[in-house]
C-alpha cells in the first residue's frame, strides 16, 4: 500500500479519489479500511435491499456494507494481502488489554448491525410507500417533494413496528415510538395513517398533483373514520399520532441515526435514488 500517484485516479470501488494501490487495487482510503476491517473481523453482512444491487458510489458507499464488500471482491481486492498483514503474536504483557479490545469490537459489531437495520428499515419504507395504494398514485417528483419534508415522521412510524430494535438507541424517540406501539395499529389502519401523513397538498406546487393529494388524504381519513365508527375514541387517538409524528425533528433523526451511515449526504438525495 502507499501513495504513489502524482494525481488521483478514481477508486475502483466507489469512484472517490485514490492516490495509490491498496490490496492490489487503486482505491480510496475509506474503501481500503472498510475492506481490511471486514476481512480481519470476518464480518457477515446482509444486503439492506435484499437484492444485492445497491449503488456503491462516494455518496452511498456506507449505505449497504454488503454490496460495498461485494464490489471490493468484484474489482479483485486481495484478501490474502490483508491476512498477511497480521503481525507476529504479541508478547504476553499485551494479554491484559484483550478484555477492553474485545468489548470495543463487540460494540463496533453491534453498532454496525444497528446501522444496517436502520438503513434497511428506511429503504424498505420508501419502497413500500411508492407502491402504496394512495400515495403511490402521485408522480415520482411529487412523492420526492413530500418525502423530502416528511421522511422522519414516516420513518419513526415504521420504526415503532420493529420490536427487535434496542430501545436505548432510540431513547430520543421514546415518546412517539411508545405512543404508536400503544395503538397496536392493524395493517390497514397503518396504511391509511401513512396516506393521511403523506398526502399533503400544501407541499406541492403542481395544482393537479395537489388536488390529487388532497383527495387521497380525504379518502384515507374517511376510510379510517368508517373503520372506527363504533370506537371514536380510538379514531381520535390514531389521528393524534399525526401531531406526535410531525413533531419528530428531522435534523435530530438525521444527525443521530443517518449521518453516521451516509455522512454529509442529504436524505433528499438518498430518497431520490430509491
């Protein structure tokens, strides 16, 4: 390894700047470190989209570690070179550090798994919404405009349904998640709530699209009301979810959950690629 080029060339993995070869391939420092870490720790990843075809570029290289590693293999990064870097066994006095190092590795592994789950939930949420019986009828551009301003609300709504996620990670979202879970929403109720949450005519400039969004929202509201005609208190509680979800600060959600995964890439640009 080493910097041996007078001018950078594109990283074979993500297209970022590379100043030299790492493990037999011209790649950036980020992809080099990722590859080394993955091989040394023998990490098992799963594709967040489930199809193994996620885009791996400078902006989205941290989005799906599975596809990033597959890309490393595709450009023939040398696995044995990583293994050969392992030095001789450490003297005995290093053994006292094993416990702290092991704990740190466990934390890193748990953090990686959590990031992977967060990315997967978000990806599948957007994909599902684009096929939603109501919201999915809006144009792709209209969907992007609305999702660009409401993504945090809809993400938290979906996140609340994932009981296996460790609550400590989302302590700042404890109230909205607890409230949504207490409703025990049925599949149809959640679908209707998503339509009410997303079909926001005031967020659209195109008058025809705005009219359609308003119509879809009204239809969803009416369907939800009719479903709960014998339990109006429940209907009002479900509607109360809207205000609670709207108050989820997108900047806070981005900084605490997504920036560690995608860096400075905006959520709007991520949404536009899904």
